[in-house]
């Protein structure tokens, strides 16, 4: 009975969390303002009396639709709340080994945080909760363009007054989610220290700090099973509804990402520059003596990696994988060693969901400049034991390969933005082939034929979906040929809607020169198709 009650309580809590974040966290086009160029000299005090210990600080904007007004006393109340949140992050970063690190704020001698108040040109109905962030961002960007000294980082927290009140007096919020390095939350009169310890306060304070986490580059995740007794709830899990009410924590993965965050550091270097990185080898095995999953491998990069992060995201009750379905993703962090090597041991006791559950492992290389390069791999539990089949295959070199035929390709755009078929064999998971969508769009089935240049002995085909999962392929067939004219079927297969490299063994070893991928259906049910890469092993 106790287990049933606990599960019911967790389900209720998770439903509250979803109300706060929902899928709206990703419905907006991420807003990434132009990074502020590092200055050779820097003063830590502004003309209006605010000071900071660093160059890059969190921008705080109070945005007011023209048919609303600020909430009385907002500058004092929000200053107290923001300093309280700054302290929470600092204490958690210190606990996790990054002493005294937290986000920067402009603060004056009276402990008031610098809040930029912008009165919008439209009514609240023109900045709706669903889809309204873009219009708000446009006006804030216009303000920053006219007042560049007020934007000292690429990270911005936007606060709005309540859009109204329900019959029971609870406030109605406008946009309340993260959009890239910007995030949105609500101010209201209940956000006052005297209400600490009540749900009236926690829901909106916890929600603000959770969405701020997204604006500071943090995805959802939860605590390990063995951590929950001592650490409570992860802020980026269900922490919306526990922060200040009960024990709430950052995870080691959160801290590793924040350690390389622009506003968590006092240097003047450039953050979030372009990095080229790949996982050159990866292996996965189950150590039955330790009851652990062992992940190891090597990577290549043109930057410096501070940490490797591992998100284990279970597909519980077929909820799906990825953004907004990852509140229950359990995470680990490790440091690189040797020649760009990584290794982590994941105890099964730390994973809540086993049984016959599908998982996605998202491995991230956290670079010194804050850029994170992510790679996805699928595995599953069968009868409570992990089945790990995503280890690197010995793929054939693609030197001398070419595209001999295709049903269509998208030629609009330039460089990485076009969808030409040759992108399927360029070795870059960030480029992609896309069926023709401009003019007269092509419909399923779609196909691409690869010429390996000479006869090769292969055991299977590797395929990667487009990294964004836009227009991902579901059902497909592999056809093989020795002459490029006469093809025979090597079977029908299904791609999972994941950005991981997926491997498909042929029924038997084959010596061939050509293979054709025939896409037959899409995960989104539409007529378009896109794939990032194909290979053979």
C-alpha cells in the first residue's frame, strides 16, 4: 500500500511540474542574442550605482504588456528573490565541488538588483502564454540594440506581471518557460519572503529558478535513487514544487554544465563558440559482478573538454524520449583522462525504471567555452537486465563513396543548410539529406542509392536521423546490388525517433557495391524525409 501511495504522490507531483514547463518550453524558436564581445578594460560599477564582481551578468528584464502594470514593490521583492536564488545556486555549486560559483547580478549598495523595466507596445493577448515569447523577445532585443551596455551576457531572465487571477485568487501566468538562453517567469505579490514555506510561494519561486536553469543551459534531469533520501528532489526535475518547501538540489551534471557557463565565471573570454567534436569510439557492457553498466570511449575535438555528462532517459509507459519527456532522466558526470578518453560506471540500483524499459543515453561533451556537443545512443532493459548494443561498429571508410541515385533532394540554402543527398556520406552528423520541399514537394516513398566505389563485404547498415529529429524517417527498406541495376531486398526495418546512430544487421554477410535506402513512412506522418548519415559495417 505504501508503494502505491508513493507512486500516486509522484504522479501528482509530476503533473504539477508539467503544468509549469509543459511542452511550451520548446514551442518557441530559441532566442540567442549576439554575444557581447569581450572588453579589454572593464569597470564593475555602472553610472546608476550598480556593481558586480564580473563582466558577464544575468540580464533581468521586467516586461509589461501595455494593458497591465508592474506589481507593487516589485523591485524590492524581486531583488530579495533573485539574491535568494543566487545563494541557492552558490550553495549547491559549492556542495558539488565548485566553491562559491553562482550566476552574476548587478546589485547596488541597498541590495537591489538591477531590473530593466520595458513597457510593451502590445496587449497581453498579443503576448499569449503559448507562442507569445517571440513578440516579447523582439521588443527586448530592440531595447538591447539601443542600450547595449544593459546587456552584459547572452543569458536573460524575463519576468512578467500576472495576466489575471482565478476565482480562488491564484494568478494566471503568461509565457513561463525556457527558450534557449532566455527564459520567462512570473512576478506576483506572493513572491515575498514572508510566504516562504508555503505552496503559494514555492510554486512560483521554484518555477522561476527551474526555468532559469533552462536559461542557463540545463536540461531536465532527476536524482539517482541512492541520492533521494539525502538530497530530496532535483531542481531540474520536480524541483518547481519543492524549492524552499523541502530539500531541493542540483545534480553533479547540472554543476558541470554551470561551471562552464558565461555568467558563472569572472573571466572575459568568449563563450559558446563553435566547436567540432565527435565520439570516435564508444563501448557499452554490463558488469554482472558489480551490477553496473560500463560506458567508455574516446572523442575528438578542436576545443578543451571539462566534463562528460550522461543522461539516461527512460521511455516509461511509452511516454517517448527527449525534451519535456526527460524529467526522469538520471544523470552522471565524469572528467576526461588520457588521450581524450571517458569512462563511467552506472549502478543499476540508481535507476528507478528497469523491467522491460527502453532508454536513450545522451552523452554530452561539456567544453571549456560552455559549448556542449551531444550524442545519443539507445539501449533497453529486458527482464531487469540491460541489453547494450550501441557500441561502435567497425564501419567502413567512406573514401571513394558517392551517391549514384536519389528520388529527390533539397537544394535551397547553402553549405550546412541545404539538403543534398551527398550529405548522407560526408561524415557529419550535423548535416543532412532532405527530400525536396520547395516548389513541388516530393512524397513517400523516398530513396537514396549509395555506390561504395568497389565491392565490399558488409554485415549491416548504419543510419542516423537528422540531429533535430525534424522529418525523421520511421519505416524503411534496404536494397542491395552488385551492379547498380539489379537490386534485391535485404529486409524491412524501423528507425527509432532518436538522434543516435542506429545499426541494422543484414540477414547474412553480403558482398556488394551498391545499397539503396527506401524510406516508406515518417514519424510525424507527413510526406517529407530527412536523414543525417548512412554507413556500412
